C-alpha cells in the first residue's frame, strides 16, 4: 500500500495521472519548445554583444511567447550548464551548443526546434545625409534530425535618414536608429515565425510524425549509478510535448521500476532511466 501511495504522489506531481484532457491542456507547458539564437560570424552582421542584437532577441522572444510558444532563453541555458555564448559564432557553433544542452538530463534546457538568425544593417553615405537599411534572415531547424525546416527573411520597407555629420549623429546615435528599425522588423519577423511554426505543427500531425519538445524523452543515455533513479519524459499531445524530469529518491529499485512501467502503460510510450543504483534494493 505504501508503494501505491508514493506512486500516486509522484504521478500527481508530474501531472501524468488520469487528468481530463481539458485540465491537462491548461496545466502543462506551452506546446512548442524553441530556442532563438543569433549568428554573427559574418562581418556585415550585427555582433551578439550589440545592444541591437539584445533588443531584437527580446522582441522575437516576446512575440513567440504571446503566441503560446515556450521560449528557452539561450542565456539561461548558459547559466544552467556553465558555459557562455561568445561573439563571432557560426551556425555550426550554435547548433552544436544546443545539441549539448539536449544531451543533458535537465529537461528545462532541452528543446526540439532552434531558430538561428542574423541582422544586417547597411549605411548608405549620400552627399548630405546617411540612409540606414536593415535586413533580418534566418532558418528554423529540427535539433533532433538536424534538418532545416523553413527559412525567413525580412527587410525594412523604408530607409531611415540621419545627418551626414557625426557631430549631429554619432555612432551611438546611428546604433540607436538601427536598433529602432530592427525592433520594428523583429515584430514582423515574429509574426512570420509563429505562422511557420504553427504550420510545422499541423504538417507534422498530418504526416503522423512527432516534433516532440524534448528530443531525448524516452531515450536518454545511461549515466553513472548514484543511489537513486532519474528519467525524462514528455507529456502532451504528441507534437511539441511538455517535458518533465522525474527523480525517485529513497525508493527501492523494484518500486522505481514498477512506477516507470505504470507511467509507460498510462502514457503509451517507453521511458528509460538515466541513473539506477542497486543500493536501495
């Protein structure tokens, strides 16, 4: 009887017992898990350390969050895993870093989709003025299959004019103007991104494929023995699922295995433990 009481508490804490579909839909995380990162290896692109880049990332994230898309912040991944995103990063560097995050047992830093973008300002020097133009381009990637799913590009509809003399508009002034244009552009890109992401969800459902939020759920690599058990599992509608990391502490191994099998039967998917010790038998 004790075992079933403990099991019920574990399942309730994870939100995996027989809850009505309406309650489950409102209780778990937003269905799409995504990371937005900037590539700045191109000398003509805005550097990642620039205030322009930070403003654009913040605006893109806000637009996606408003559309019920769960955004995992790249800085929070770096804090959790103990590394830093530096400047002059290529697309390969960024995807590699996200894949490292996806191999951890921490479900909070794992994502299925990655958006990699670049910002390209252009300053035209005229006889009496300078004209500023900005363009943003990027791609959406499936981080599990490393497949490019879609691309996007947007440019400011009109140039912004600033004085030719630096005494009237210095570099900080120009950067502020470029930032204003880029933020407006990021709003438009955010609309395009959300439309593309929702279409990808619909297409994956129509094809019977799964773009799960956690690329490693149910298939986690074995780890070292630690006197407890730990596993990862996704729960949701089968497309961009919510992700949970479950830890079973101070339980017998046999009880842990029974709990896992019960969850597998309830959810209809396989769960693999990342850590398991025989010391609690």
